[in-house]
C-alpha cells in the first residue's frame, strides 16, 4: 500500500540541486554580466553558462579581470536532437602565481542555428580552435577572419563529429595529382 502522506509526496519529487556561485562568478555578477553558474568540475574549475548574445560581454569582462589566456576552445554535441556546445577554458596567467585561476564558459546552441560570436579579437589563440570546431560540428563563429574548413576537404558535406552524422560510403578525391 502506497503512503500518500504529504511527507512522502514531498520526498518523492526530486528538485534540481542548488548550485552556489563560485568566486569568479560572483565577481562577474558584480560587473553586471548575466550568466548562470553550473558549479565546478572534478578539479574545482568553475563552469559558467552564457547565452550566445552575452558571450562577448562576458569574455571582455573576464579579460578585464585578468583572464589573459584562452587555453582551449572546443565544441561538443550533447546528443542527437540536443544542443551543440561551444566551450572556452580560460586562465589568468601570472608569473607570481603557482596555480593560475581557471574558468570554463559554455554556450549552448540550437542545432538548427549554431551561431556564436568569435572571440578571436580578444584571444588570438581562438583562430585555429574555432576553425576546427566549425569544421567538425558546424558551429559558425561570426566575425572570425578566416572561418573555413581546417581538417576536412573544403567540399566535404556535413559535420563529422555530430552524433547524428551519417558517414558517406566513400569520398572520391578529385584532382589529387
């Protein structure tokens, strides 16, 4: 016999855990930049989520706060029918600090319109990294100075790292010699 008391109903509904903002997220909030804290990873690196429209504002605020090195820009596919994600891992490199401050930014993009502003103009290391993410996932980095395929032939159809990608039976090299 099932218990229908208010206590059992309350305990059976699971609520999303409350994520506390970390110190970097709090500093960014004081600057008036909208974002969402996603907690920390297994190494203690803060992860924040921002809309594509707020990426450049957030990036400029982080650069002003001392995050002077884009260690990694990458993309991933959250699953068939799910969002594509553009991820940025930033460091605050300082010669006087043994372990630099780190933060990871994630921008969730709809598969039907995966556009996001390029951060190339803030961190030049984004150049080839954004091109690779474009080449593999089809995320368009608006304002990138040379957004074209990097790993695949320029006439390749599709985005090979997407989870819903169907690999062609063959690819014929033309004018190879």
